[in-house]
C-alpha cells in the first residue's frame, strides 16, 4: 500500500490519459490546496480496475503528466485481489484517510469506488462529512457539442481512428508512434 502521505487534498480516480476532465479535477484540487495550505495528491492504480480495453497511458506516463499538471504527489495502489474486493468503507478509511492523509477529497461527478464500484458520490459525501474533511465534486467536462470527456470516449475515438477527437479530449497531441492502438504499453 505504500507509506503515508503528508496531509493533502486527494484526487480520486484512475486518471488514464490525464485528459481535460482529469485536469479539471487537478485544478479544483490545487484551488482547495491553496485555500487550506495543503499538498495535492492524486491516487491512481498500477493498472485499470475492471476490463476497459487498452490503457491510454502507462503508469510512468500518467505520473509524468500528473506532475506536469502541478500535482505534488502521485500515490499508486496495486489493483490486486485485496483491493478489488475492498469495501468502499474500508477503501475510504484505509486508503483515503490513513494512507493518503486526506483533508479534502476531489472527484468527478461519476466517481465510483469499493467492490464492484458499489459506492458513489452520496456515500463519499457522507463519509467525508463524518470524517470532518471537505469534498469537491467536479461536474463533467464536455466538448462544445455536449459530449462528455472521458477515458472511455477517448478510447472509442482511438479505436475508430478519430485522432483529432481523441486529441481534443486529451488537450494535447498524440505522437505518431503512439497512434497504433495495438502497440504494447
């Protein structure tokens, strides 16, 4: 699980691709961290929870992109059997509070956690309230046509060869050598 972090504003998610939606979470976390004189910590996993197809970024790429966006610390948990079967209550207590030392949590409006994603925003809101820590829920970031920016939408754009759309959602260009969706990461 790793060592305990300094008191932080913690962003929750997988952060595959570190796209415009993720950057909105990081900006909200940086704002809360400045107001509360805390560090920004992003929690991610060593590989994608569940079967989501290709990963948009390797762990090393994710860490580099997160740090370049202004994150102070990237906390990585192994998504092993123990993590996969952890309840949302245990995840919040063991990871968010104890390991990540959260004083404020930031997540997207569709964040799910715990075994089979059974815990959502309302459960997180209640847990944060009971723990006496803040919670910022960031609304979806969309394209001008209303399309929700997500790693799944970016994967779909890549799988259909719509590189301009994928790059628009990522907020950066994709190097030519990475445009083969079947390359090994």
